[in-house]
């Protein structure tokens, strides 16, 4: 499969919708909590066990992105989107078989392992392409696409809840819901495969307003092309590992809430005068998805103005304040709980959307997709750590006789500490030492030109 080069006159604004078609589909992962209660009931699972497909999916997302990042750069976005389509849809079909036969390991393997590979390859598939199309507004461009991953649950959560209501919440009903997901997402993701294009060699937009690391116009700083670091060299820099810690802490603080969102809000207000119904809990998941989605576009676009480091300062410090407010309020203020959770999830999503632009500022555009893929191993760790903290603490507190908001207090204290660690790591991020600039800009241009000639002849 050749890299689809855009013809003359191709609008770069057609590229974000292609990325959205894939990201809106794989973003279904964030609605997993809707399936947790039915699976626990149908297969007699604990809250910790029912999180396994989601956890493995996030682990495989990071691992497949890390190991496949360089391959995605070489093969191009159309190849990557096709692989993502096949793996993600197949994962649902395998999971449907597992639910129908009562074999939970098939759900873990299908949704977690096979589907997780689709998540990782699909997630990074458009990143470097978007940055090359939008060098003047990288935060906004990647935010538009990556907001789809955050917004996928906004569609999938009520859709899944309605299917479970129509099909039933037993094994057969869950299997039918998985089957429909797999088939529909295959069709929708194919739109992105057909629409995606890469820019021709040497492409530059008519206007450029690129921002440097501090958020100032690039024209006032060093030329953007001066910073070109390979993925292998990036791993040797402290900047990479500081960002790894930042991402891991920020993701852990958000994903633990997101994975258990539906049962969490039900538990939290179970002993109040206005308990939360099952349908309302699904609505809460959709609200969190909307916040996740809005944060990916809004906060990443703001980072083009105030700089990446400053926006991460906001994510981490204000996130601490939100957790403190939830902890202190307990189950006495439902609107405050919902609002704080939405802010936390907006920072969670914004952190993902801002990350590719942060990497571009630090390491340049050369192999930025591969660097991004390697950094997503932090997501793999956080995908296990966040749900494990929240579910294990909740299960242990329940075993100790606690209930309601008492199930989650310790978890929130842990999240506050993790965000503080992330804040310190972000403060340690400095411009990359020039000794790592071993790939000169003329070489990059020559490579792009040679690649373009090879693709046209293919």
C-alpha cells in the first residue's frame, strides 16, 4: 500500500476529518465502564476483574504505538489506519464470541489484546501527518483529531447503554452489542482510510504562526527546522523522560476515574436523598467524554498561544485543586462532583492533544510520530495504574465495611500526590541540548524529496 500524496490544490482541512473518523471509533474505549456492571453480573466478576479488558487495551495501545511508531512513519497513515481498522473491529468480534460463550478470557484477548493493537496504531496514525500539514498551528491540528478519541465515548456510551437495554444485559445481549460495534466501526473507519493524504515534499502553508516552546512566535526564536532529533536520540534526553513522567501522572489521575465512572457516581451518592440511576450514570460517562473531547481541542489550541509548558502547569496544578474539592465535599454536593470530574477529564484530554505539539517543539518534526509512539508507553503504565488504584482501593474499602464516598477517598489522595509529581517533572523540561541535533534539516528535506519520488514511481 503506497503513501497517498495529496494532489495540487488539495485542502489540508480534509485531513482532520479523516483522522476524526478513526479516532471517534477507537475512542469507544472510554465508554468501557458502561459494560462493567453487565459483565460483572453475567460472568460473576469483581470490579477489578471487569477492568482487565480495558487495562490490557491501554497497555497494548502504548506498546503497539511504541513498537509500531517507526513503521507507521515509514508505511504512512493509510497503512496504519487500515491495520487499526482490522484489529479494532476484530477485537469486538472476538469479544462477542467470548460474551456469547461465557468465556471472559476471550473478551480480554479480543477487546484488550487484539483491539488494543488497533487502538495504538490508530491513535498515532495521523499525528505526524497532521503536524506536517499544520506546522503553523500544531496544537490546534492535533487537538481536532485527538479530540475524536476523547469524544468517542460521547457517542458510544449512550449507544451502548441503549443496545444493552434493547438486547438485554446478559451474555447474549452483551455479545450482540459487541458484534454491532465491530461491524459499524469497520465501516466508519474505512472513511478515514479512503480520505487520508500526506502533503507533497517541501509543503508549507501560505501563512505561518508557529509557536516555540515558550509560546512566542517562531520567527523571534531559532528556526523550527534547526531542531531535528531522531526517535533513538530522543530516548537519551532527559526531556523525553520528564515528559514521560508528566504524561503518566496526568493520565493516571484521569483514567482511573474514567474507567470506573459509571459505578463510581452510583456508589458515591448511593446513600443520599437523590441516588444516581443506571441511565443517569451512563449520562455522566457521556458528560465526561464531552469534557475530554472539548479539552483536547480547547486546551491544545490555547497552548498555541501560551505555550506547552504553561498549559501543562494548568493541567497539573488545577487538577490538584479539583481533587481536593471532591475529597473535601464528599457526597454533599453532586453538582460540584460532576463539575470537578469534568474539569479533570478536560485536562486529561488536553494533555494528550497538546503532547504531539510539545514533542514537535522539543524534538522537531523528524520522526515525531515515532517519538510520540514511544512516549505513549507512559499511557500503558497509567492504563494499569489508574484503574488498579481506584478499583483496588474501592474493593478493599468495601471489604472493610465502608460504602458511598468512603470507597474513594484514599484514591483521591493518591491522585493528588501523583499530579504533584507530574508538576515537578514538567518544571524540569528544558530545550534539548544541541548535541542531539544529529539530523540536519537539509538531510530531512532530501529524504522527504527522495521519498516523494519513490512514492510517485510506485
